[in-house]
């Protein structure tokens, strides 16, 4: 089923950006708190990446229904622009805050 694959891809992308935001925030904290927050963000990232990989592997074993074949929304111009804006906004916000 394409829904399972889409869920796995979405979880992977959300984990990537969540880890990026989390690490930037963790490194901004003072002293030992920074290390603790970094370890917690790292552990949560690993758990979510493993879950994402599990969903992607599961989706490869499921049959593809005829109605599941369609266009890939991740290849559209608007999606690429959204990712570009988000990737540039993260370091800008980190520098400002």
C-alpha cells in the first residue's frame, strides 16, 4: 500500500527536520544541559529513523493497488520550494534566536 510508504517517507522527513531543530536548540543551551539535550535529541532521532525504516521495508512487501499509482507530490515545484525555504529558515532562525 502506498499509504504505508508515504507514512514512512513522511516520518523520515519529519525526523530529519526535527533532529535539525533539536540539535540547534540543544547546542544553544549552556553547559551540561546542552550535552543532555543533544543526547536526548539523538536518541529520539534514532528511534524515529528506525520506525521510518521499518515502515519503508513493510511497504515494499505490500501489494500495490491499481488506485495507488499516481503522481509523486515530492517531485513538484511547490514542494521543492517549500523545502528550500525551510532549509534556509532553520539556520537563519538559529542565528537570530
